[in-house]
C-alpha cells in the first residue's frame, strides 16, 4: 500500500470523488447535535470576550463552524472563514454568501497583521498540519493581547470502530486514521505546544461521542472511508470491503459500536 499524505493538507489536489467525500463528512458532522453542542460551548466563551471585533475560523472547510459563529455573534463582529482549499471555500460560499468574509489562506505565514484578531478558532485543523507548533506560533502573532485561540480537535488515537476481531480492528483503525490524519495524538501534545508558544492554557474540556446499537456520526465516517479507502489506496481491497461491510452490517443489525474523544483547549495570548 502507498505512503500517505494527509489529504486535508492539499484538498484541491485530490480526486473530485475524494474532495466530495471530505466535504460531505464535514457537513454530516455539522448536523450532529452533540458535535454542535461542543461548538456552542466554546462559542459561549467567545461571546464572553469584551470588544469582539474580529473572529477568524482558520481552516474553515465548508464553513460549519463559521456559519454557527456568524449566527451567534453580534452583527458588528467581523467573522472570517479562511482555508487553503478554494474548492472547500467554494462550497462554503454556496452554503452562506452573506455576512461572512471567505478568504483564501496560503500555507505558511498568515496574511493578518500582528495583534489584529480577537479570536482564532482551529476546529479539527491542528490534527492535519505538518508543523502544528509553527502554525500555533503564527496564530499567536496575529492575536491581540488577551485574545483567544480555541483549539478543538479529536484524539484520533483513541477512536475505536468495533468489529469482532479486536486486534485486526486496531490495525485497520491505525491504517485508516493514519492515512488521513497527520497527528493522531494532537490533543495529548497541546499542553506542551501552548507552553512552547507562550500561550496560556486557560482550561480544557473533554467530550466523547460514542454510538452503540446504531451508528450516525461514526456511520457517516465509515461511509466516507468507503470512498477514501480505494481512492487513496489505504487498504487491500478485500480487507477494506470486509471492514466496511462489517461496520455497515452491524448498524443494520443493531450491534454497531464506535467511539472517540474530543477536546477543546482555550488558550489566551
Ligand atoms: C478536517 S477539515 C476541518 C474543516 C472545518 N474546520 C470543520 O471542522 O468543519 C481541516 C481543514 O483545514 C484546512 N487546512 C489544512 N491546512 C491548512 C492551512 N495551512 N491553513 C488553513 N487551512 C488549512 C483544510 O483545507 C481543511 O478544510
């Protein structure tokens, strides 16, 4: 099988089927009540910040979080959604054209002036970056003193898809998630990254999304893998079919199990 580069590092270079599957997964997640409530928790923190002029959703994808920020924040607050992918930004614009500044980001230095942004949201972005520490340093540069960096991410190293053969399941999870996530353990490294960048770790919050019996949130990720596995050549065909088949069948039979942990880190400059 191939050596993999996290496809979220260069979405626009992916096969159209792959980018479609990525966009669908992002929007599916954004319909899950629990997932939305995690976003609402940190939006509440953002709303508590005095003098909220500019909020930047960096790595906004199709804009799930950006739209929610726009709906929750005062009209005077500028909400920016920024991403390296023109194709995902195009979808974001189609989903909401009004009230949000959609901006193309370059890899590397951010386009914003020092201290010019009140809040930066990184929602499942750090887990995909080649150099998350350098990225966080750039984020710190553009934050105003007292500004917040909200990092929400999955601890993909603890994501579990239940199949009958536990050992085989572990191998497959590592192969699947490892192929599309650069940093499976990002949540475990964030306290050290905060210290190294000089951002204060104000607090963190942990969450779990687990599904037993039938799948919804995690079932949509299995369906995404159904497209991604052959397109990115992640697993041998027969192994992939068996894994996807078992996961989908367990949903039909009411024996589905999958679970994963998420964390929000509130960092301040
Ligand atoms: C898993 S998606 C998350 C999208 C969105 N935040 C959400 O949760 O719905 C990761 C996003 O980060 C973007 N991305 C990756 N590297 C980036 C970079 N260096 N600067 C800005 N965006 C980046 C990708 O294009 C992709 O849209």
